C-alpha cells in the first residue's frame, strides 16, 4: 500500500520544499494539499517543490469545476506536470466548503465532473481541440507545450453512486475518512464497476484521506485528534454507526455545534458530549496514539490494505516534520 502525506496549505515555499524533500527521501508516494478557501495557491507551492524533487508525486485535494473552469484547471495541472516531469496528480470533486463560502450552488455535479475529466484528458494530449458539452465549452485550445504523460485524475468519492461513477470515468478514487469497518464495502462498489467494464482492479488506485495523530506524548495526540474531530466526514451518521449505537450517533448529531466550537477555539473540550463517546470517535475515525501504539497502528493500516486499499493519504497536523519522519521510519517499511 502506497503511503502519501497531506500537508496544510499554509506552508511557506521553504517549508513545502523541506517537507516534500523529507517525504521523498523516506519513500512516500505523494504529497497532497487540501484545496482550502483561505489556503495558499497549491499549484504555485507545488511548482517550487517540483523543481526540488525528482520522484515524489504531488497535487491538490480536491478542486471543483464549479470554482475553476476545467480548461483553467487543465492549464494549471498540466503546467505542474511539465515542471515536475510527469509527477502531477489531482483530485476533482463536486465541491465542498470552498464553493459554499463562494456562494456557489452546484447543479449536476457528476455531469460536471465527467466533462471536467474529458477536458483535462483532451488537453493532456497536447493537440488543438474544441469541446462543447452540456455545461462547459472550450474553443481552439492548443497546448503545444505539453510533452509529459497525462497526470493521474482521481475523483473524490464517499457515496455508492459516486464510487461507481468514479470507477467509470476517473483514473483513481480518493475517499475521505472512511473507517476500517466499512472501507471494504466502499472498495467493493468500485471493484464491481471496474470488473463490469473490463478494467483492471489491481491497476486502479483507491486512496483514503485519513487523519494521523501520533506523538511521543499520547495524551497530546488524543487532544489534537479531538480538536479536529468535526472535520472527520463532518460526523455524518454513516461514519459513526460502525462504532457508536444509535443513541450516541444522535447525541453527536445533536451536539454538532459543540464540535464546531471546539474546532474554532482550538480546544479538545467538547461540551455536552461524554468523553467516552468522543474517544470512541477518535478511535474509529483517526489513526492516533503514542509511540508505544505503533504496532497497533500498523495493524490498523494493514486492515485497510486487506480491505483492498492500495493507497492511503495521511493528513498530518502539528509538527509535520516529526510526523513525516515517524511515518517514514516506522510505517512505510512495515507496509512495503
């Protein structure tokens, strides 16, 4: 299983290079950054990293064709692909917090993603083309500067219909926060669709964006995990039912405001929700613990691998260099 790392998109150019080079030296497959409304321009950050590395892949999670026209997305992606000599990757999504903050109300998400992928693939050939879809149009685009193999295009998917759709139209799938007890069901949806189309299951990348909170101080790791809990699948019931009973699922949903307040205040204290319930969320929705828990965490990652996951992108938070070193020294060798 390939191990990737996800960095916060607020890093300076120097930090991106330092962390990216460290990840490359330790055998990570890719560096990702989430596309956040108030984050730095990911393509610009990665263009600098591309010139300072030679093997590691890099790209954004996830850009929506509702916020960036597919041809402009293609231009940015293919420019990075040229600079990196074929190492650019991307997750295309239907839209999340970024487009909500922009006041955009997307319609026909899957048709928009399909047309976006069509346009990127046509642009990646380096030939002049025009395109007229139901949602997007391109006239006489001529990227004669394209020389590298096409970048891998993932689709962000967390629901059955989108999993099947992504297996049909994309080069790979990026799930988000799918816990171990149900990840195999999601992967099977994609595999069944791939087999139906005569595509290779082994050659199709399926990734899972998953939180990493592992530190020398175990309780500090738990506190960090609790602070970020509200972002774990936005705590929708389908993520919670594998390890909470229905009463506790409802308790969490009734207290979503408390989880958001904890996130905004950068505190691990979640008012109105018993620690027992919060800690079950940490156990189920993150990889967390102290150094003494590394063997357990490796087994949890092997559970993902056994379920059919062939890539996992670990979202790190505080002390990113230490996180990368720990993953590179302890996790990657155990899963290679």
